[in-house]
C-alpha cells in the first residue's frame, strides 16, 4: 500500500494519530522536500530523527523513530518514482507531504503511477494553507481561484495571474496568493558547469509580493487600464500559519509593503470587496496600526 | 486558553497528535454537534467515551479518557457561549470541530466573544472538506466560490446559488457544492406545541442534489435562459471523504442522479469546463461505468 500522508502546517505534532500509526508500520518513509517544506520539514526531521518527545509511550517512540526518513526532492520523485513505489504492492510505503497531499501542489502523478502498477493507495488528509487561511476570519467558501506570485527577474516579470485576481474581485471573491519558494536553485554558472551547488533557499515575503502587485497596478495605469486592485485594497498578510508564532496582519495593499511578519512561509489574501460583518469584525483583530506603514498612498484613492 | 481543535474527516484517529495532547490536558472539552458531525461525531464519541484503543500507552489513555465530552449544538453554542468560555482565562477549554475550525462554517463568533472577554485562543487545524476534495484529482487552486445546496420543500425552492455556479464555470473554475444536512429538526406540530422532539437527521445525497440541479436547468430552459450546466456537464460525486470507505464517482450530471455512493456525508463538484490532462487522468480512475446510469440524457447535448 502507498500511503500519502499530510503533515499539516505547524510542526511534527501536527501529523494525525492515524498518520503516525501508519508511519510507524511502514517499511520505507519518504518526506517530500520540494513544495513548501523546510520551516516545517526541518522541524519534522528533528523530531523524527533526533527522537524528540512526541508525548507517546516510550515503546511507541522506539517503534516510531526506528523509521529512517528518506528526503525526496522534486527531481527524485519524478526520476525515481519507481524506486519509491518498489515493493509497495507487498509492503507499506509512506510518502509524507507538508500540508495535505492534495494541497497547493497535487501529487497526482505518484498516485497515477501506483495505480498503473496495480499498487493500492490511501490518503491521510491534513490541514493545508488552502483551508487554514480561514484562520484570518475571511469565509473560505467566498474564495475564488488561487494564484501564485513568482519572484520577478530582470527579464521575466509575469503579470498574467493578475487577470484571475480581477475576475475574483469582479465577482466578490477573495484571492489567496501563494508566494514563491526557491529551493535547490543553481546559479547559471553552476548549472552550465554541471556543478550540483545550490543557492540558499528564498521565500517570497508579503512585502515583496505587495511591491510586485503595486508595480502591476502602476503598469496598468500607464497602459490606461482600470486596475482591479489599488493601493487601498484591503488585504491580509499571513505568516507561518498553524505554527505557534503565526502572524496575521490586515490592512491596505500599501501597508502590506512594509508590515513586519517575520520569517517564512508567507501568504497574501486580496479581499473580494464587500465583506460580511463577521469577516470585518474578525479582520479588525489583526488590523495593522495606522502608523506602522511607512509609505503612504499618494494618489488619493 | 480557548483551543479550537479540528478533528478532521474520517474517525477519531484523524485528530492531530498536538490536538490530542491538548484535549488530554483541558479542564472542559466541548464537541460541536451541528455543522457536519454525526457520522464522524458518533465515532469520535465511541472512541473517546467508550475507551477504544487509540494505540497509545495505557497511561495516556487513562489520562485522555478521563475527559468527558460535552456535546454542544448550535443553540447551545449561541446561547451558552459564556458557559463554554467560563474560566477559560485561567484554565484550558477545548472546542472540538469536525473538519477544521474554519471549515465550511466558521466559528468566528466564539473567537470574537473570547477576545472580548480577554481570553486568548489557539487554533489547531485539520483537514476539512474544503481541501480534502482534492483527493478526486481536480486541482484545488482552480476552485471558485463554494455553494450550498439546500433541501427543497413544496414552497421553498431556491435557485439563486446557481448564479455562482454559472460565474465559476464562465471563468473555468470548479464549484464545490456542500449538500444540506438537517439535524435536530422539529416537525411543525412539535415546534408549535413546544415539544423538544426531533425528526431523524437527513443528509442530502449526490443523487438528490443532482436531481435538484437538473430541475433548475429545466426551469432555465423554460424561461429561455442558456443554462451554464447541462445533463452532460462533468461532475464528481464524493462520499465519506477521508474515511476508510470513501467513494468517488466521476460522470455526467445525469449520471450523478443514479450513481450509488452509499451513506452520508456526500459532496458534489461541478467541474469548470476544460480540465488539465492530469485532472482528466485522475478523474478517469473514478469514472462511472457507462451502463450504471439508468436514465439517459434525452436532449442530445
């Protein structure tokens, strides 16, 4: 059996009791190390491998920590899917995913391969950013299509995702913006020379995302288009959702450029316009103080 | 501290390790008994109260099952919120919610009351139908606004939610339809006589939802409108998502009228039109066999 197991968002203890039991009895346990990971992943590793106390009986701990975690990055999952699935028809293999196995990135491919090989699979769900964003008080069923905001380079500055934000807002839907993560990136030089030396990981902050969004707004104004979003659009910045030190800030897009949310991972919500009174009241718990924004909107919107 | 703890979707073991630890140390533990519950809720109760083995050490079990679960239905949560929050500033109180605390129904109100009383709160997230629907292979970020399909009566047959389905489809987004649940309903007679006798709970099936949807489609045709959905629109029916006996069926809306998905809870997805090849491939794992639909589309669409 192939088990796809969600780890949730906070730390190692966000695995479900069922998920933990399955991990304990699997012959091989892989940890997906590419879609979000790291803040959570390292934590998980330290708990799992260094044997930190999970609050279970010592027998359970011994049983549990006997499992070695095999890190699998995107390359490995794509190239070595057959190794991951080896003997999964006669033994149990676990594939651990931060969040939910069907979160922002689907793991459909591994499931399809398993099915073709006649290997049964089971999914053990968990929270992912896709439903945990509800913690800010915006109603989940009022979210429209989710967009990804990628790091711009000097030569690649995509704006097309903004159409989806526009469609969502025109229909009163909130937009969850998933912010870019760059892990295991090679510099052009190292890539050309075939050196497997990787740059330090980068995680887009709410500040960076808001600045890119405002640049798109400016570009649209220059082109004479009516932007669907302005400096004054109400947004919500979220950091480390589900973790002890989670931080939420509600304010204008302009304020999102300077609000301090601390370390990764960050997400940004662009609200859909008119809010339900209960949504407003919840957001008011997280309001950015007026003076915390250094820059001010200058176009009087 | 007020802890809002998600229980996930399957059974008692879908609580997270962190959630379980918190429940063990809380002075009072409430179980929300109104938004979805029952299939899961009863299970949870049987585990928690009858002391079924959770796979933890016996000491942990004793500690854990020492907590009595207090069932809280919607009335009680609204009317007795102050009782629930009593002393939560000096002791720990847990409020357990099937799925995620910010799933389909938000529990913002309890959080706002706590905040007003100066009681800190923490949320322990879990899977909810809002992210677990990804298990069918449709990409979560391509979902638009979520709609609720309610049981029609002779005199109340709302169609307005269908506009949201239309907007979603026009923009290529999938629509998750949450299907009605009627628990703790009184007959008109019992209501008038003030007798607290409740009707048996009712859960809308995918069949019933599909039939109501087709009726709306017919009504729109009669009014000369172009329906956004037809008998042939690709849909996905899901039952008991996250449970061992979960069932998924992909087929036309017409097929959804007769497909057998077993007991509750059910959900229905109306796809957003063009699908990604990976979505198509995943859905093909769950195709309704051609001959399983007794009725056939008659309008040649």
